[in-house]
C-alpha cells in the first residue's frame, strides 16, 4: 500500500496544510510519498524531505507547473498516481482545483474534505454546511481524497529524511496559461493556520473600521477574517471569507465581531476551541455556539478590548 | 457562442438540515427546495453574456428526477433559452453528473460551460473540474470575473491568497464563485414565458452513459454539538475569562 500526497507550496517552502494531509495519509497506514510540482521548487522539495514519516519526495520542476495550472498538474498526478493506492491533497484552492480533474482522468469518485479515516475505504466528511456528517465508502481500487486541514493535526515538519527523486515528465496541455495574480501581503499569520482569529461582519459598517480588529489582532498574534456579508459589501478582500464556501478555520480562539452566525458562517468556524461573540443583538444565533458572549455595541467593546490587552 | 449552464436542485440555503433518527439519510420531508445558489450565479452570467451579444443561446441542464424540471424552469425564467433534463433516479454523484454533462456537451457543442463551484448539499466542489478532464477543456474555477478576449477567455479566480487571472482557450469551463455577479429576480411575465420554453428529456442511455456508483453513503449523523457558554457582563470580565479560565490569551 502506498499514498501520494500532493504538496501545497510556494516553490520555496511548504504550506502547513501539506502537513495536515500527511497526517491523514498516516491514518491510512500506507507508505507516504510527497509530490512537489512547481518551478524552481527545490526549496519546497527539501522541506518535504524533512517532513516526519515520509519515504520519498517526487520533485517535478518544470515551467508547465509554475502556477499550478490544473490542466497540466492533473496530467502529471494522474500519470504518477498509477503507482499509488491513495492520492491525497489538502483542501486548499489548488487542491480543490486540481484533484477532481485527477479523479476523472483515473475514473475514480473523489471523496472531498474528509475529517476522519474510518478504514482503508471508509471516511467521514461534513455535508450540508457541516450540519450532517456522512460516512462514505469508496468502491474504487484507488482512492482520491481531499483532506480538511482543520480536522488533522499536522505532522512535524522536521525529523524526516526522505529521498528525493526528480520527475522529468513535462505535461503541458497547452489550453490554459497564467496571466496575473494579486496576492494579499500581510505580516499576520495565515487565516487557516493562525492560533487566534478575529473576524468582522456586516456590523463593522465599512472597511476602515476593520483597523480596530487589526489592532487587536496584532496584540494577540491573530489573523483577521470576515463574513460573506463583509466581503460582498467590499469592506475586505474575498480571501478573508470564513465559512462553508470560504475558508475553514479552527483556531484556539475565534472572536466574531458584528457577525450574526448564519449556518454558512458557522460551517467555517464552529470547530474552533474557544469562541467569543461580540454582538449588540442578544438573540443573534452566534451566541448559541459562543463560549463567551458579550452583548454590546462593537464600537465601544472592541476599543475597550484593545485597551485591556 | 452557445453557453451551457448546469443547474442543480438542492435544499434551500436557509434550511438547517438534520439527519434522520435512523441515520439512513438526511430528512428532506417537506423541506423547501431551490436552485443551488452558485448555479443561479452561473445562469445570471450566461444571460448577461447573451445580453451583451456574446452568447447566442443559453441552455440550462439539470440531472435528476422529474422534480429538477422546476429548477430548469427557474433558469428559463431568468433568461435561459431552453432546457435539458437528464433523468436519473435520485441524486447522482459528481463523476456520474460529469459524464452525463459530457454527453450533453457532445450533443450541443457549447463554447462555454458554466457550473457552480459547489453544491450546497453535498459540498463536493468537483463536477466542473471533472467535466474539464473528461472533455479536455480548460477550467476557470471559483470565478469572480470572466471576459471574452478574442478566441480566449480570461477568468479571474478567488484563490487562497487573493486573486488569480488565467487565459483559457475555448471551449472552456467556468465554475462560479459568490462575487461573479448578483443574480436578478425572475419577473412574473418571464416566469409565465418560461413555462412554454422547450425542455427536452434524455435518459443516460441516450447519452451513452451507464451510471455506475463509486461511492456509497453508509450513514449520516449530527456533528458534535457545541454547548452555548455564558454571557459576560463586560470586556474586563471577558479578558479575565480568556486569560484565567480558557487560557487562550
Ligand atoms: C451559497 C451561499 C454561501 C454562503 N457562504 C458563506 C460563507 O462562506 N461565509 C459566510 O460568512 N457567509 C456565507 N453566506 C452568507 C450567510 O448566509 C450570511 O448572509 C452571512 O454570513 C451574514 O453575514 P453577517 O453575519 O456579517 O451579516 P448579518 O447577518 O447582517 O449580521 C450582522 C450582525 O452584526 C450585528 N451588529 C450590527 N451592528 C453592530 C454593532 N454596532 N455592534 C455589535 N453588533 C452589531 C447585528 O446584530 C447582526 O447580528 C453564504 C450564503 C449563501 C447563500
Ligand atoms: N445533478 C446535477 N445537475 C446539474 N448540475 C449539477 C448537478 N450536480 C452538480 N452540478 C453542477 O456542478 C456544480 C458543482 O457541484 P458539486 O461538484 O456537486 O459541488 C453545481 O453547482 C452544478 O452547476
């Protein structure tokens, strides 16, 4: 038995979600290899070789994989996947973009977003915005799986000594190309990896007011998130959306400010260890999942909190 | 340019779905059903392309039992020109849906296929990408902007770190994200007109597909419930609790 984990990386280093996918792979009990596909990605390849519990790292360094174009990477993974029983990717936008293409090329049904491994062919995954957990069994010989990062504690990034193998296959489907990207730059931790997250909703009223949350975030070493309403209204960029159709987070502390607690928002944060809600409406559903609720006007409470820290 | 839009019938997004007591399935008795919100955005985008003179015809396709004709009619009321239902018993998994959509693509030869990024019932986020692989078309998933540029399609995507723009050759696949557009409401006259629009029904066999399940749901259960905690009286008390009780700051 063997498992191939598709690394999430930026060519220079591995993203923490990769370590969570390796943890899920360990639960499958098979030998684990990691694929690093990218361009000038030896940094990420070396980092993958140091991950605990990994046998081999495959490094496919080619211009065709520079921007993780799904059309190209899927061809590579489908080819390499022939030798594996399981193919796993983290629940990142790259993982979600590429893996279903791999599954279809291999004629395998994909199991998305698993939260536990029950046996070699049976997995649990949330459906209906996490209101229900389904136990799903695959009848395919090969399993193609994305892993919900928040459900698996990442393995150690150190202590491993995997061998590194260069992969020469260059698959360029020639049907898509990269034009540009606008990536958010922030000194704060990444939303999905932060120990503390403070999120704002429609109650924040505008983007400038998010500065209040940023100030608290900087004191707590927190990442800043948002509800869909805050993103739709243009207060903050889309990559800050927490929820069923945004990012899934499970920090030690989640502070929801001016967020009502719609099902779709709860789906993205209700596995946080401690939840704090600040809302002026005592009937807001967010209080039903909050460990500590404060019924208050956020424009008084947040500056007070900032001062108290 | 012909545009194909895939629309799915799902539970309305306001409904809090529960597992049946015996764990066999979710309880959908007397629950309000609707067009998947991401599919509604897909229809809106296609209709806008038609209004802009880029698209010549918009075809809405849904896969499911007869009840999904309701969602096809919704798409027709929003401005799609005609509908196709592929008749299956109950819900089909993404790989089967993708194979059936491939059959429709071969029949209709669209230049653009727009799907939602995710069904809000199964939360799969698979079908568009699978269709891309099966038809060898490029994909612009999680789209927040699409623009035709000669014989190419530029798609701006919502990705983890921000936004990314790709150039795809046509025919291509797009899956919608929330910020692509704000769908219109269907007017009453358009709802009436939609009832008369053409709606063809195919069987999987008509499309040369034999649906074979790869996945079986063994059981469904409620998630671990969170207990509501306490209401604190002041910021001061909150900070004290976080420091000394929860020990998270
Ligand atoms: C297909 C689909 C997908 C979705 N995906 C997501 C998702 O991934 N993530 C997500 O978040 N949502 C998602 N939604 C949207 C979701 O249904 C809600 O509309 C959204 O979460 C509401 O955001 P909100 O709580 O900020 O706004 P509201 O519901 O308007 O709540 C604002 C809250 O702020 C409080 N407030 C206002 N002023 C103050 C003040 N001065 N002080 C204190 N409190 C104040 C109010 O009491 C209220 O409770 C999705 C919806 C659909 C249909
Ligand atoms: N039964 C179906 N009929 C029509 N379209 C579907 C169906 N299932 C999925 N789709 C399309 O695929 C998208 C993504 O669904 P999924 O992969 O299930 O998350 C949906 O938004 C639809 O556009």
